[in-house]
């Protein structure tokens, strides 16, 4: 015999189970909607303009993790909520890639923009510029005066081994690192230019090229003149003539520092000065400065010229001559200009 009420009991259980499943599903949808809404809100906050009203420079020390960085950014008033920043960065997989350094954060930068700066390491770059023709000692003195660089320089680099130009660096870079970059830049430049040098130059080594380039560098500050000045010295070396360059004498006297006066006759006649190219029939024993790229290029590819002499022309440049007689006329003209200047232009 069967029990008549059983089918009704089973039906009740089924209905309860279905309602339970529906309830769980509804709750899951609500939870998912809340999560999705929270995620969209976080995205909006991450991309919204930040609270800072002016550009701010911030230094993030090496070793700081995401928690410390987010707290520092909030303390400095650059982000509105460190928790949002941490959550968004973590979801993006950027927790371990934020880079230490000094950053310039624009006014109103969003958390997303700040994160991108820190992710790619877009740190503050400082320039240091070295004029062509500085000696290595002068370059070291320049570096020692830059307070955002660090470290001591143990040894002054050999004369002529550094390429003077503008170098960018970040706070905390060592002074030695800048010197190493200058030396590497000069080596790379010289290697490249050496392959395309003119034929039959009166020197055989890269070192000799730098020596002559340093003389050219000190003789003229007019870039367009450098190939012509280089041609004069190349022509003189080919003929076995002395270079007769005043800056070489000065280097032998003061290691390249300005004398503050003209050369004396006794200094020109001094054969004990090893750099005195009025006395030695060859290149000086070392460079007399660190030449720039234009001077090095000019020496390796001098102008097509037969000139053997040059003298100042009163305009900041030089007058060139093939013969001594022509040179003497140019010298007389320069002396006349000097007298006029001393006399107030009369």
C-alpha cells in the first residue's frame, strides 16, 4: 500500500530548492553589480584630475615599495586616496615596477598620469654644459660645483679625452659617471670620424688628431672657420713648418688657464716650454684642451686650401694668407684696428 501525502512533500522540497537557487542567483548578481560598480568608480577616481594646484617635485627614495610610495604621494597632496592608487596599480600588475627617483608632477595630474611617470621612470633631468676648449681640470671643477651630483673624482682625466657638450643626468648621478660618459662619447665620435678622414694627413694616430684638434679649438671660436684653420696647420705640418700657435705657449705656462695679458717675447722664445710650437717643429706632446666635435671633424677633413698663415681680422674671425708678404699686410691691418680701439675708434 502507498502513503498518499508523499507527492505533496516532494513538491514542496522542489519549490524550496528552486527558490533557494533563485535567491542565490539574485544575490550573486547584486554582488557582481556592486563589484562592477566599485571597479568603475575606482577607475573614474584613478583617472580624475588630482588635488594638487601647482607643479610639485617629489623624491621617491630607492627601496620604497608601493605602500610607502602611495602614502608619500597622498601626504604631499598629489593623490586623493592612497588606497585607490594602490588597488589600481596592483590590478594593473605594476606593484613591483615603480621606479625610484626625482619626479616633476604637473598640477592636477591624475593618479593614472602619476603612475605612468613612475612606471616608465620619467624622472627630472638636469643639464650640465661644457664649452669646447675647456681643459680636463676645468671640466672637473665644473662637475664639483654641481650640487645634485654625488661622489668624488679620484683623478683628473688625461687632457683631450673628454667630449665637451651638454649632458643630461638625474639627481644622485655620480660625477665620475659624467666623466665616463664624456670619454665614451669622444671615443665613439673619433672612431666614426676616423674612418672617413681625408687621405695623406700629416699625422698617423687618433691621439695626434686630438692634439691638433685642441690647437684648432683654441685658435678660433668661429665654427665655420675651423676647417680653414685646420687646413693652415695641416699645410704647415706637411711643409715641416712650426705651428706657431699662441695657445700652445699659454698651455705650457698655465695649463690652459687665461693669463690675463698678452704673451711676452721671452715666453715666445722660451725653448724650455715643451708645448711652445714657436720652438718645436712638431705637434705639442699632449692636447692643450678638450676639443669639440667640429674641431675634430675639421682636422680629419680640413678645407681645400693653400693658406699657411692667419691673423685676427677685427670682426671676430681671421684673415688667411698663402704668402708671408700677404700675411704681413693682414698683420699690419690688425695692428691698425687695435690702435684705433685703444684710441676710442679714432
